[in-house]
């Protein structure tokens, strides 16, 4: 696991105005908390945090935060992005003890191409992360899931994932479905049926009108005969 060290400075001023000025300088306002620490407001280089988030372990990366010469092992517990630009606005760093287990959300990575997909089916992944408990140094970057042998109609549940149970405890419910191979969509066939029904309807209306006209003619003929 790559080791990152991020330099941080204590923030003397907080609030929207102060935070905005920090971002204009390429800095990211953040807070540090956990493991008996008092919550501390800091600023860090935004590029350093962006680099960690885009690393293989992503937000589960354990790195060292250096504040006033003191190093603390932390991870990114939460972060906020600008809804328009996608740039970082704020981050929460949680101090961790490397010898104590924690809860992590680990991504599930699909490996291979399912036989059902080759046959025309669609892979529908409904669960992209699962929760596990382990030591911070044992958290996997991702959990691979080989789908090569899956056919149309097959699905995979959390309990089928291959984990090192001696190091990692599964917290997500084992019966949760991660992905399924579903049949291809048949929207075009449905549209064709609707079109056929729309074509048939006027014919039925015409037929009904013709029957009514025949009855009216018969009624007129009978009335004329009675008059004679």
C-alpha cells in the first residue's frame, strides 16, 4: 500500500468567506477528528486530496497528515464536491489506530465478460460496494467478482464473494444481490403490438357502424310494408 504524507496548516479563520479565499489559493478547508483528538480545522493542498481519492484504494487510503510537525494516520471519511465544476469543496479526515478494526465500504470490481452478455443479455449491477470490518492495514482496494460463467437469469449475492475470513469480516447482508444477467429489452416488440391494436380498432368501429345501418334499413323496409 502506497504511503502518502499530506502537509496541513491550522485554520485560524473559518466561514464561507475564509474558505472561499483558501480555495482560490488551491487550498482545501478540512477538519480532523477521532481517536481522542479534539476536532481541528485545517487546510491542505487540494491536489494532494484529489490524488488520494483517485488512487487505487480511493477514500479507504490510509495516509499521514502532518500538522505542526506532528504526524497522524488518517483517512478521508467524507468530502464535498462542487455540483457544477466537480472540484473539491471540503473534506473530513478521521484519525485511525492501525491496530484497531474499522468499518470500510469496499468497491466490487467485475472481472471478465459473462456468457449471458455474449448471448445478448445485459449485466445489471445494483450493488457496487459492500461493507466489511478489518484493520486499516488489511482493507482491500477492491473485491474482484468473476462473471465469466454467468448465463442469462443468473445472479450473484454478497455471500458468494471470496474474502479472507481470517482478516476480513463481512457486514453487508449475505443475501443482497450484487448483479444479475437479465434478458435483452423487448421494447420494439411491444411497440409493434400497440401499433397493430391501433390499426384494428377503426375496423371494428366501421363494422359496428355497418351493422347499425343494416338494422336501420331493415326497420324502414318493415315500416313501408305495414303502410302498404
